[in-house]
């Protein structure tokens, strides 16, 4: 992909130069009169009777970069945009509420969605045309962005009243489509029916050969894997339970062997463009690392296979080293695109991560002791990781020809077969591959790094707290629990509004790594509360530090006040009172991240278990009732909520350990508890004189 060269002269800045978001900053020198989402832009649209062009994306989005380079940096297109529209840029990670409203429209009207999202709005913010990426010019298969802009501007001049009426009808339809609710006395759906249907739907979509639940593109989907683990735990002795475990463990192994897993720099890329998990989109997102650390830890807990423990450790190494802030929090993401060399003027997707065969040979020329004469480290490494002389990326997966002649490392042979091919012992092979990875990592460190999105989000830090806390408990690694506590302390210092106790959505890295806030801080959304609360519960159970439990319960009370729907039940994704939001939505799909209502069912049950606050159990049941129709018909859309349905009906098993939290016998008992996967288990420790207390009590 061609992006702006380093030698390009700096253009005058637009209003986005004053924003903190790295994504908005990326567009601050476009020849477009961009506005951030806010009253100034809304007032201009009304005063000048202009349509709004809304562009939504995020800073590590590959296709967002493509559209910027092709269209938003084009002087002529920029002039058309600025003359005919009030142009607004939104970072979807900063404002998920705005993104969800207009993505609901795009998905309903086009059958698809994604980023960059491009939507045209009336001056009162009602959508009437939308899509995702547009190429700049017309082609045989696509209408170009320039043409779309001119046609819409002409329609507004000629048929303004018709467009206004159309937008009103669209808004009314969206209100109807997005309504989620239930009657007061409707019960939660039966767990067995929901679980069975969800399992059948997952099983039907499963890729038997390569794992995963689609052909391509192929996403990690931790929500599916967590559901399958719970389904297995409840049906261990049945053929269906065995299949659930096989599907999940096979998928996790294929992902870890694939190119979606960074074998040199650790961590996981966003998703695979093919069914083999081979060629990824190369951005790395914090929310993936947090969730996958939990899933791989659970895979180890269930199977005892150290392979899964090693992958979990690999993920946490990457997150701590490359996404960790010195202040204790975690940054949002690393970009897919980077400069191939320090002298390059154009970025390319994957440049930081891919390898030419001659590079690998030059880095690994040493002969391998004990192998056939002439065998080098490079020979063994290239065979094991599928490196080919002319590159191993199919042209069909490289539309911009950025990966020609390059290799994405993917495990193509088992250790046993590779060792046998070269006459090596398994331990010797492991040392050879490790040496190869270390040398490639050192060489990669000399390359220009991809852009780092230094925005820090409460919700994603919550997921990472869970990742470190759960891995620390399962793998018996106190350093992971300590890192989770550092991140929780960061959230409390920098993402909690003093006085009110409300969460803030985001903060940013400033000069000298000082944490900064925007001039008008964004308050937290439902997902911020839900994921932070989940992380605090996980941290409490791993550390037994009562303060994290107390804070989690306080945040749950705040969440209830800000987001609960007392009429239709369940929680809204955003607070009431923002006149710029046309819809107040409730997410009804578990995707790259689980829907907030899905996770909060289990949060509420945990909170009630610890506090005795029975209203939270009632709320959990009301959420399940509100989503009952989807849970019974297509639970595949809500696997995390389907999993929570089982927890709700079976009730939590609370493991109480009485004794000194610092005592070795208490710690040993905790290790025993954490070594077993019980999906509805919650643990706590109570200081107690040893002679008066049983060691473990299970409460139904």
C-alpha cells in the first residue's frame, strides 16, 4: 500500500491537530476541512444547511490508511468534500457509541460493515447513505468516492425534501430494528436448550481441517472457545462434550501454529485473510491479547498440555513489552503498516513482520551439529516455518503486491517430523528453532517499528487485567498477578473521575510518557464498566486483595445507575442525555469482544455471590430474558451469553478458603483450586483461626 512519503512537505493543519486521539492526529494534515464529533460541526451543518460526511475508523486500520492515501490526501477530492459537506472524523475506539449507531445503519442497509465507515447524514445527524471503503475513482465493479460525493451533493441540491423524509423513515426503522427488551415477568430461557442449539450451530460451522468457525477471513473468536470449554465441562462424558473440547483445542493449536501468531515477536495479529490462519492483517490489538491469554490459560488448565501455557506466556510477554506503558496501563494497538527500511518513503502492510528467504539464510548460516553435512540453521528453520525462495504468500492474498517475494512464518511441520528430516533429537531441534527466532527478532529490532496507538482505554485495560490475573492464577505466576494489579492501579489513578467514582473512557500518552486527558474527557461506556469489573473480580480471586473486590462492587452500583433500562431490562451501551446520539442501543452480538450485556450476566452473579445483594441475581435473569429470542433461535450470535445462561441456572459454586492469605498452606490450596477448570466456580479467602475452620467449603 502506498502511504505518504516521509519527504512530503507538511500541509497546513486542520482542527484535528488539537485532538488527543492518535487516529484523529493522523488526519490532521489532510487537505480536508475535518471537524471532530461535536457541537461546532453540528452547528455549522445547520447554519449552512449542509450535509455531514462522517468518516469513522481507528489508527491501526489498514483499509483506513488506504482510503486516506487514495482519497483524503487527494487535493481535488478534499476540496469537493470541504465545499459540499461538513466533514467529521471519529475514532471508533474513543466513541464506540457514535460508531455503533451508524454501523447499525450501514449493516441494516448494506448487509455488511467494517472500517473505514463512510456515512452521509442530514444536518440533524440522520443517516441516509452509507458504506465502508470506497476507491477514489470509478471502475468496472465499483463507483468511486469522487463520483459518490458529487452525486450526493447534487441530490441534496435537487431533492432535499425527499432526502429528509427518507432519513426520517430510516431512523424510525432503525429504532424498531434495534429494540431489545422484555416483559417484567418473562423468565430467562432454559439453559439446556440454549446450550444445545449454540453447540450445534458452532459444530455446523466448524472447519474440521484447520479449526475455526468460518472459511475466510478467519478471526480468533475467544467467545466461541470459552463457550465450548463450558459446554465440555458440563458434558464431559458425552460425545458432544468430547467434540466441543476437540474443536476448541484444535482451533487453538492451529492458530498458534499459523501466521496469525507472530512467531518472532510474540502476540497475535488481528485476523487471517485465509482459512489456514496463514496471511494475517498484521495489526495487533490489545483486546485480542487479553482475551487470548485467558483462553490459552484455560486450555492448559483443562488439557495439562504445556504447549498452551507457553502460548499464554508468549502473549503476555508481547503485551507487557510492546503495549505496556511505564505508568502501568496498556496501549491500544500496533499498526499493520510500517516502513520496510529506515530509508523507505512508503509504508507497506506487514513490512515489520515478513521475511525474504535470502534474509533468513544470511541470518542463519551456521552449520547444525549432528545433521547431514552442509545443513545450516537456515535450512532447518526455513523448512519448519514454511519459508520459500520466492515467498509463501499467495498473490490472491496480496492485492497491493506488498508481500511479493516475502514469507509469513507458519509452522508447516511437527517438531517430530522436522527433527527426523534432519536427523536431530527433539531437544536439539528446539534449541535450533529458538536460536533462529532470537536472531530474527534481533534483526527485526533494526527495522522501523509500526505506529503504536498510545491511547489507553478503560475497557481494553480491563480485558488485559483479566488476561494477566487469570493466567497468573492458572499458571501459578505471581508476576502476572502483580502486573494485573499494576494495570488496575493505573485505571484507578487515571481513568476514574475524582469525586463521582465514574469511569472515564480513555487517556493518552503525552510528552515524557506523562498521562494526559483530553480537554473534555469522555465518560466511560457500558463496556468500560463491564470489562473493568470483570478484571477486578479476576484480580481479587488471583490475589485475594479485598480492595479490588470492594471497588468492583462500587463500580457495579454505578453501572446500574447509569445504564440500566428499568422498562425493557438489560443495560444500554451508553448513558442517557446525549442529544447527538439518535439511538440508545443494547449490543446483541458477541464479536471480536463479547457484548457487554453478555459479560455482565456473570459479573452480576459474582457480585451477588460476594455481597449477598440479591437484586443483582434478578437483574442477571432479566438480561437473559431480554435477549431470550436471540438466545433460543441463534445463540451462535451470543455464545458468551449462552455460556452465562448455564452459570445462571446452575448457580455459582463458591470455594471459601479459610486461613492466612500469606500462608504457604493457603497458597497451596489456592493453587489446587486454580488448577481445575470449573466454569461456575468463584473463590475467596477468609482470614480465620486455623483450628476453627475447614480448609475448603463449597457453597451451592
